[in-house]
């Protein structure tokens, strides 16, 4: 059996590659790993979760000094040059470690790594450089890239995406933020602590759709009061225009249309699968809704597996890695004529909100999802302001909630927006 992995440096691709390499010489005859990343290391390490936590740590330190009334003096300013330089040093080191770990797999007879671009030219026929490969199985793990919506006037605007913010050594005095999901919720406090006056566009009543309403309400109160961020709710972007020295975004809500002027547009509007140039149009595979099933196999070709951000299911680091492991297991199962197992994870997300001082975490059910699954539930909720530990640590914001099966007391889920929620 021959398996070819496209995107071997990323979190999902390297997870699949590592698991598959353990079977080379037994179940697998040949394993070909391909990646054209420069420098290579995957989205999380280079432009995602790792560098974002680096910059958030500076915002956390400044925020806690600023809000602690037991401390005298002006809060320090964030030295963006030093932040970016240290971030780059760390991410380059992490990326080098990832590349080394992938390259070490080639010490196994039957494993090869190719630093080049892969492209399909037919069903499971892949061209890499000047060579053609016809593997039995292909793993696609090409990641994602920032998505900027097509809004009237956007073609005349060059918005700052998350990647731009992570590399910025200068920032504007003011900005308007489109996108208040995971990326926006994490980066808004960093920008605020760096001195940017922000207006955020929120389409719904509140953010954090996956949580009970109390958590989104708590987060908005925190951002408005502690970070001085203006959040407009139940409004939608209509068009945008350049003002020469900035932008003007027009939004519409229940009160009609209003214009928001700012120095910069920040577009934290999600990510899109990185499929350009992959040549899927030469195959039977048609990306779109439901194009990858729960086994991580493409619906149109069960010998092609699609893992990580590129499948557009859950663009989160630990999910990407678990999908990589699942794909490796299912390749071996399919080759052996055994049933493939669906990847069916327990919901487990962490969002480093509130400059990472007040992260949000959810594990398992909310009351609504538990009841939909047939459970009769009771809940237990505690606010940080009522807890002595958080009081003495001067961490008064937030709340936590347990969802419990009313019949036997089993804890079905936890939601937390409070200090140390990520460690729960």
C-alpha cells in the first residue's frame, strides 16, 4: 500500500503522517510526505494559535496592571517591535522543530519527504514537481487562509487580517472590526491594550453562539467596561468606502443605517479552505457542503481523506490533530477490509478571550444540547464575583456553569468564562 500526504507540516498532516509511519514496513509499503511550506510548520505554529497566544500575553500583563487599583502609576505601553520580534523567534523555533519531526520520519525505510507542490491531475493521480504518483490513498491537509467577505467597496480596501495584526509593528489609532467569532474575540483586547479605539460589528444579540446567552452577555460587558470597546449588536455590513486616510463602513440594523469611520478595517471574518491550485477539478471530488464524511474520507472518493481546516468542519488545532489520527486509522481499516470509524468527538473548545485573562471554555453539553439529546438536566452556576479565590486574586469577572443529568448526577458539560477556565 502507498499513501501520499499533502500538507505534511501542518497539525493534521503531521498527525496523520506520524501514525501512518508506524505501519510502514508492515501494512504500508510506501509513505510519501509532501509540503511546499516556506518556511513550513503549519498554520497554528506560524500564523495561528501559537503566535496569537504570544501577543495576547503582552495584553494580559498590561491589562492586569491597568485594572488593579492597588498599583500606582501609569500602565506600561506595549512595545510592538519587541512583541513581534520575540513572537517571530519563538514561532521560527517551533516551526523548525515541527519540520525536524516530520523529516525524522524519513529515517524509516519506505518513508520519503518531498519539498514541492502537489497537484491532482486525475483521480488519485498526483503530480509533485516533475514526478507523477498514483498512491492507493491520499491525505489532503492543506489548511486554510483568511476569508474576507465580498462587500460592496471592499475591492478598494486592504483590510488587516489576523495574520497582519500578528506581524504589525505599528497600529492605527482607531479601527472597525468585522467578525466577532473566535479570532475577533481573541484579538480585540490585544488591539485595545495596544491603544486602538475599536468599534465591533456583531450580527446577533451577543457573541459565543455555542454557549448559553449569559456567557455572551458577560463577555460583552467585560469588553465594553474593562476594554472600552464599542460593540454594535444586531447590525449587518452593507458597504464600505475609502476616505483617503481611513475607511467608512456602513451598517444597518433596527435603527436604520449608520456610518462608522475609522483609520483601519480589521477583518476577522473566518477562514476558508486552502484548495487553490490543488487540482480537485480534475477529480471526482467536489468541495462543498458535506464533501467530507465523519470518517474524514471524501464523499466522492473514499480513498481520499481530508483533515484539518481544509475540510471546513472545525478549524481548531486539537480537532485537526484528532482528525489526522482518525484518517490514519481509517486508511488502515479500509485497506484491511474493515469498517471505518466515524470521528465523533466530545465538544471541547477553548477561546482565549479577555486578553487570555478571562478565557471561555466549553466541554460537553450545554443545557440545550443535553435536553436535545434526551437528558433531563439540572444546572449549577457560580459567578466569579461570589467566589473568594477570584476575589483575592482580583479576577472578579465571569461565571461557570455545570450541566448535570438529573437522574444520576453525571456531569454532562461545563461552560466557563472566567480566569483559569482554560485549565478546566
